[in-house]
C-alpha cells in the first residue's frame, strides 16, 4: 500500500473503528470480524464430530436426514445473538461469508460433507429479501462453498406462496401451513446429495418443510447445516 493509501486506511479506521461482531471490542489490525478472544471462546457445538447430536435427534421420527449440524450455540443475550443480529439487521453479508469459511475449514476434513453435489440455502421470504438486500443463509452457503468447492444452487428451492401471518398461530398449525410454502425444482439438474443451509435453527419446522420439498423431487441424501442452534 502506498503512503496515501495507508493514510486513507488509517483515517478510515479512526473514523469507523472495526469492532468484533461478537463482543463489540475494537479489533487489532490483524483481526477481521472477530477478536482473538471470541474466536477461542465462541460456543462451538462440535456437532460435526457427533452424528447423534441433539439437533440430529430433533429430526428423528419426523423426516429422514443424512446428518444435521450447526456451527454455534445460540443463547439469548449471548455473543451468538450479537453475531446473528449483525448478520441479519446491520447490512453485514460478508460476516455470513466469513462464518461459512470458518465452518468450512472444519467440515472439509469430513468426507460426508465433501460428497455433496450442491449447497442449497433456505430461501428468505421475498419481502424480507427486498428489505435486507441479501439472504443471510445464502451468504453462509457462499462461504462454505468457497472452502468446500461445492456450488451454491439457490434457485432449486423456493417459496410457493405466503400464507396469512403465521406468528399468531400455534406451532402445529403453523407447520401445517409451512409445509406447503416450499417447492423444489430440479428439472435441469440431477441431484441426490445436498447440503441444506439455514441461519438459526430452533424448532426445525422450516427445515422440515424444505426437506419434504427436496425429497419430493428425488433428493435422498440431505445434510442440514445451520449457523446456530438454539434449544
Ligand atoms: Zn470479541
């Protein structure tokens, strides 16, 4: 960097200091997205090392999945809540890419994830996509893709129609509606093994509806990957 470039960069960091997306402290020159302390202390699930983890068990008896994992534990008021807030509401798509690359580095050691043919993000509702400008699950998928070398196919899965506001309905009723919201289209490509990517996984109802839509078009091996998991 020339001296003028360095001057501008130093000036920018004075005016807009880079902060850790997890704890809010100022970052050192060598740090990006997260401080070193947070990198060491984030609540990693290590689900990718436990095939029968809590998230995978949540799908037992409901839908068949090849595997189900999430990178981090989400707790209210915790660091992961800060991260997800930055990613979803603070125009930080590059944060999703960074998280995808970090998790990808862990997952590339495992044959299970290397065998997938495509990465499919859970689609965001069009009105939210318009407001946010990007699908946070897709940014995470892009980061995974960079490291794993598996393409992101975001057009395969889509929302068919939006039902009435679902927030006031009971969980079971909500699921009945959601099942019909997602559709999949694989007319131009043959897929058997995919990574289905979501942001924060809670009840798994959205994912369950996506899984059914993907199974309807003949995809048999579905691996769930979330950024975060909350019990
Ligand atoms: Zn931090």
